[in-house]
């Protein structure tokens, strides 16, 4: 063993015997050896005479690398040596025969690497510099299986590395592949095919694995060789014989079926394809799928053949126009479809075949036929059977899906995705053959209902899923009518108690399906009591699985929203059924850890609120219902507040969580009561909510720094603004005072959103409140938000920046809401005056520079409103300095310079809207300031921008006219013209 071999062994050593330093040196030694001029000779010699597979592999790898990188630089003699040496080893030729035989009888990875080296040479030299490679190779096949095996490996590698379009190819690779295929077609393809036939005939009984390799090559090459070389009286009968004969290896028979599929799938004219399909007599393989084990490799291959045949027959039907061709295509399709449906349900198919794609194509074709035959209706029924079989869960995962652990969640996610296309297909069948679809679903539901054990959980779930999914394609008229098979199935659904209802998946899809068909219930009141029972008993809200009870609560709330008045007679029944659920919140021993965060009861309370909040409920009963809910909840809060200071940290955490749950419940409950009812028709109800608000506002006093609690109380205040209307005013000073106690960006955002709601709802009625709080807010804003731009780059806290951005956005909304609701006088109040100048500068800077165009638009709109409010009469200056600020600052910087900037994208829709507001601002400024505006804006601003005199005069004419659209259009063209003239030479602002 010389030094090179030692270095190679060290390099490939996967044990800990060779240290990293030693490996590094070995690598360096081998890399240095590759640079030697005689390295090809060294590699060939060691390949032939070394018994070490590591050395053999390194030599082949090095040869492959050198041929790819250095081959074009080699002399003709060197190229000949490399070709001759590699070919001699592959074909057991010349002086290396004994040594080559040892290589060809060695490990598969060595033979594959050897094939790769030869294929690289073929790619470079065939046919120009090495035209005889394939002819010479064919002459050596008589040497037996080892050379035949290498021939197969070389052809397969050529396909993998260059020809097959299953992999992305460069344009250069496609060109080389075309050159090689053309040369093979012209020179030796018929001889290659003949050799395949001879090998199969000679070795089909003695070496079936070798024959399977030959067939694998044939399958690959059928797609681009002349189909007549395969579809003839010699090769085609042999392929069918090998597929059909018992006693041969499954792998061998499956490979023959793979060749038949390649024949069926070969691209050609559709009329020629139809003739080919007719000639195959494919029915002779139908029996194989039923006779063999459904999991066998042979059945999988035959299944792929049959489905591929069906795809091609369908394509012929769609593409050919003559009646005869369509009729013949349909005949072939009808012949093969029963076997296709069988394999789709029973067999494992090649993943490359899309079941849904084929079936969808067939259904779409049936949709275009004027009248479906009995056979076609039967086929559609079979498609429904395939869908049903495919969407069933595997019973192996039943327990995981029920307890919904990690495995269960993953399986459910997988099935949700997997089912999507099948359920779309179901709806397509439903549109083409509604009667067939409805009968099938009814039949599956009847079977599910008749099941008396848990063994059929998956079938029950699948049946309900079919009915649920089908409901999406039924129009509202059919649902409202509730007659026929749909009405019958809804009745069956509501009247059935499935034995496996305790299963999570079954319970969920059952409830979802009821809700999907709720329109039937809306029009057929006799179903109401049954629907209520389903949601209120152990099938729904009282289901032992918390996932089901949670979802049932949400769906029940939606049912109540839809049925509302029709449920008035059932209120007592509903409240009685929900008594234990409600009691978990209204009893003083309620512990928040009984419920998860998502199981907060809000949907139940919202449903109850919707029920008892209707005017159809008598006042006395309504008061009793509401009082029985609010009083215990408020009492719990009061008890916690009284003892708040004495609580330990652990106790405080638990009590805070309890209060959160209670506030969410009360908030949800209040959604059922409207402002007119609580303030006008039934003020006693309003009083209860006022008392509740009074209690909950104390939470802010007792726990001022608990952010989740503040958020919940704030949400309730929002709710009460909508519910109580103006009668909420007495409670606002306390609420706003407590909410203003915190000045973090997040808290300030919530506070501003509340003020925006108050202003939008009550307009100038909140003037006094706003005048009191605005100076405090302004002070906070200017302390928190930077005057220039928000910090960015390394070291900045992303979450903090996000909060500041959100605060900034809501501040501009807040100022916009004030200005547009006749409240701009708030800015001029004595306590707010000191913030007027920084506020104007902030608005100006934002209107010129902010990245968000919509924010800039809002700022321009604020200025327009302020100009109208504060510059009402010519010559009168309501706000000292404001007039000159607008004319000299806003007009020139925002309305001219910022628009001339190239960042002002005139092809963007939002930017054009902003431009419209800027033009409107100019119009308003001209109306309010007259010649003062024109002197500053036109004589000075346009002059700086090098605006030609004629364009300036045209602008003045347009401005003085009444057509705002014409003014905007002219101003846009003016800006575009000025930009061309500037050519970036003038930097504004």
C-alpha cells in the first residue's frame, strides 16, 4: 500500500482512529495528487489493481472530476487513453479483463460511479469524437450479465444525468441531450431495442432481476424513441406476456407493466393515440388487480397502468371532435373505469398520479354532456365511493385524534389538507348529478346511523363530512325549502344519536353540519327543539371533551344570532340547560384554573345576552334574567376589590384571572342589548349596566398597573359607549382619569382609540372632556414620539418600534377625528396653546415626508379643515401666525416641494388620492387667502422650481376656475413637466 492509498483510507475513515489533523493532511495529499499530470494513469491503474473500495471510489471520483473540468485541455492521446481505459473496464475488454471483472462484480455504488464516468465522456464526445461507443458496447453484451448490467446502468445514468425532463435542465443540457438522442435514433436505436428483446428472451427464466433492469431502461427510453419499435408484433406481446404470466418475480412483471404505461403515456397526435389505445386490448390485465395481493408491487404497477390508460382515453375524448372518435374514446373509458375505481379504493398508487385530477377531469367532461347514461351515472356513484374511501381517517390514529395530542394534531392537519381537493370533487359531482350525490350521502348516513358500536367511528365521521361539505354547494332556496332528500337528510341528522358521539371528531363534524344546514331550521320551526337539544346536551356544550364543548358554545351563539325571535319560547329551557355552565362564573367559589384561557365562557354569555336582550322578552323577565347574571358576577368582583390590598402575590394572580374572566363574560352578555332598549324603552336595564360599569371601573383603581385587566375594562367601556349612549357620560371622567394614569405607548394607544370612539359617536358633546384631557395627551405624545423619525437599525427593540409606529398612526387618526368633528377649538384652549406650534410642525413634517401615503393624506386633510375653521374671514387672524405658517410653510413645502420629489410616485393609486387632497388644499388656500397665497406659492415657489411663466399663468387660471378635476389634472402634468426640467438638479426641503 503506497502513500496515496494510505491517504485515501485516512480521508474516508469514519471512525475516531484518524484525528482531524491527520485527515486534513490526507486531504491535502490527495488534492496535490490530483494536480499531477499523470493522475489519469494513476487512477486507472489503482482502479484495476487495488482491492480497496475506498481507493476504487476515489479514483473514479477523481476521473469524473478531471473529465468534467480538464477534459477540453487534454491532448488527443490523453483523451483516447481515458476513453479506452474506462470503456475497457466497462466492457471487460483488453488487458484489464480480469481486473475489470472484479470491479463489475463489486459493490453497486462503484458500478454506478463507473457508469457516471462513462456517461460524462459520452456527453462530451458522442457522436463527433466517439461515434462508435454504443455500437461497440452492443457488441460486448454477449459476454453476459455483468456487461449487460453495466449497459443498463450506463443508459439509466444517461437518462438521469441528461435526458429525463423530471429534473430541471439548463438550456445547454437540453441541447446536448437533443444531440445525443438524435444520434442514437439515427445510428443504433433499433439495434438497442433488438438487444433488449434478445436479453429478455434469453434471461427471462434464469436472471429475472437483470431482465427487470432492462425493462426499467426500456420504460425510460420509450418516451423519445419511435413508438413503432415497441408497438409491434414482437415487443408488445412480450411485454403483455411478462406482465400476465404467473411464476415470475413481481419486480419483473411490474417492470413490464411500467413499460406498457410508458407506451400508453407517450405523447402523440390524439387520433393516433386513440388507435394505439384500441389496439392494446387492455382488458386482459383487469383481472390482475383483483387476483393479486392489493399491497403487492405488481398490483401497484398495474393500477398505475390502468389509471394512466384512463387518463389518456379521457384526454382523447376531450380533444377529438368527430362523433366516432368521441364514441370510441368513451367506450374505452367505460371499459376501464370499473377497474380504475377498484384500484383507487383498494390499491396503493404511484404518488405521481393525481386521483383527484383525473376524476375532476372526468366529472367536468360529464358536465358538458346534455344527458347522462345509466353507465355514466353509475360511474359518478363510484367516484363518490372513492371520495368516501379516501377521506376516511385511519383507525390507527383514533385515540390520538380523540385526545388531540401532538400525533393527533399532525394527522388532523394532514387530513384537512388532503381532503380539500376530494371535497371540491364531491361538490362538482353534486352539481353534475345532484340526485345521485344525495342518494349516496343518505345511504352512507343511514349506514352510519345503523352502526351500534364504536368500530365505525371513521365511517360515521366521513359520512357526516360528506353531508357537511355537500351543503356548501346547495343554494339557499333548496335549504329554505327543506323538502326532498336534503330535508330528509337534515331530519335524519337531527334525529340520530350516533353510538360514537363521544368521539371528538364525530361530535365536532355533527355540530358543524347542523349549523351548515341551519337555514332549513330557520324555515321549519318544528326542528328548533331538536337543534337546541343537540347543542345543549352531551352532544354539544355538555360534551366531555373540552374542544367539543368550546366549539359547541361558539356555534350555539351563532345559531342564536340567526334564530333569535324564534327562540323566545325556549328561553327558560335554554337557561335551565346552561345553568351549570353559567354557575361556573356566577358562584363565588369559581376558580379560574377550571378553564383554559380560550374557554372563557364569552360565547355562552353572548348567546344568553342575545336571547334575553330582545324586546320580545317581557321587561320583568328580562330584568330578572339580567339581574341573576350581573349581580353575582359584580359581587365577586367587589369581594376581590375589598380585599385587594391584603392579597399575597399568588392570590392576587388567581383573583386577577377571575376578574378577567368575569369582565369578558359581562362584556359578551352586553352585546345582546341595544342602545334604544337600555336608554329609551327600558331604562331599568340600562341602570343595571351603569351599576356594573361603576363596579368594574373600580378595578382600575385597585389594580392600576395590571395591563391585561386594563385592556379588559377598556374593552367593556367601549361596549358601554355603544350600549348606554350619552348616559355613559357621568362615568367617563373616572374612567379617563384612571386610564390616563399609565403613559406607556400600548396604554396610550388604547386610550386614544376610546377617545376616537367617543368623538365619532358624540361629536361636539365631548368638547369639555376633550379640552381637559388633550393637554395631558399632547404632553405624553411629544415625550414618547421622536420629532424627526423613529429609531431603526442594529440595537433597536423591534417590539418597542412596532408599538411606537402604532402609536404614531393612531395619533394622526386622533388629530384627524378632532379636526373633522368640529372640535379644532380644543387645540386653541388655554392649556393646549403651548402644544400648538410643535403639533403644527409635526403635521407639516409628516405631510411632506412620512412613508405612509395614507398618513400624509390625513395630515393634509387636517390642514384643510383647520384653514376652514381658523381663517373664516379675510383679514381676520383667529390664530396669530397660523396664516403665514400655512402660506409660507405648508403651501410651499407640502403642496409643491414634496410633490416635486421623485419619491412622490405619480403612478401609485394612493399617491394620486393624496395629490387630489393637496390640490384641494390649494383651492381652499386661494379661497381664504387670495392674492397673498398666489404671491407666495406662484411668484416665489414656482420661481424656485424654475416654472415657465406660461405654465404659471395657466395654473392661476385653473385655480380660479370651478373645475377641481381639471385643476388636479393640470397640476399633475405641471409637476411632471417641472421634474423633467429639474432633472434632479434641485433638492427641496
